[in-house]
C-alpha cells in the first residue's frame, strides 16, 4: 500500500513539472483588435425644396428731388436648389421667389410724400459651402429680380420690374433625416427705375432701391 501511494505521488510530481513546459510549446494567440470606427459624415449632394421668411431693411433715393429715405418690411416665399459635394467643398445653385412688404416714404424735400415700395423679390444664386459634417457655412451671389413701385400722391407713379444683383452668406444645418435649416443674409441692389413726369417731376428722376435681407429657411432634401 505504501509503495502504491509513493508511486502515485511520484506521477503527480512529474505531471506538474511537465505542464509549464507543454504550455510553453503552444502557439501564442495574437490579440484581436476591435474594428476601426468610421464616422458617417453627412452628404449634402442632392435636390431640395423649402420655405423661407424674414425681414428686409434698406433705402430708396429719388435723384431729382435729392431725397433719400429708409425702407423696411417682411418677406416670405419658397426655395428650390441643388448641391454637389466634392470632399468638403459644396457647390450649389439656388433660386427663390418671395412676396415682400418692403416700403418707405418721406416728406423731406417732397411735401406731398414720396413713397417707394417693392412687393416681390426673386433671386438666382450660386452657393459655395464648406461641409463640416452636419454644418455648412456658405457664401452666395447672383442675380436679383423685383419690382420698384414709386409714386407721389396725385400722380400716376411707376411700377416696373428690375434686374439687379445680390451677394451674401449664411449657414445651414442638417436637423434630422432629410430636413435642414438655414439662416442667411443677402444684400440686394435692384438698380434704378425712371420716374419723371409720372412722379410729378419734370427733370429725369432715378428711383433706386437697395435692400438688406435677413431670413431663415427650412429645406427638405430628396
């Protein structure tokens, strides 16, 4: 019995001594790296439509009467455009058409009251933006179209469509899904409307209209 016990103890000792050596002979496993995280950046490419609204302020000058005065009002309308994204650069073409309540008048140098109004404004502009994921600041410039309505009480006045230019900038943000929101500033110069006898002046009279437009908008991208 004693011999059997000693033999068993000897076998256990030999097995314990051999285990580390056997483990050392096994191939080592390489650590497994977690897959790299690649963020999904927002893509601005595509067609979009939306609505916009805000306010405008500016001035009108009547050259024959040496009269200049402030104008102000609101505007609201629709927008359509398309963006092409190349890297972080975003090239776009955008058009809009707005109803406007811009108006102003004065009696300084014009006792009956000289008044200038504009009841619609439309622009076609190029946009150049920088895509910072869901944010896109941009600059914009192009053509502006609108009406200049100038009159003095008791005279026919003039209401004509003019073509001018516009430039400005803004920032657009991707809210959720296909929806984006923007805020922008545009300087608009509609040039001059000729209004002499119709506005009660015998000499040539150029009525100018310049606007500063500040507005926001919501767009839906397809």
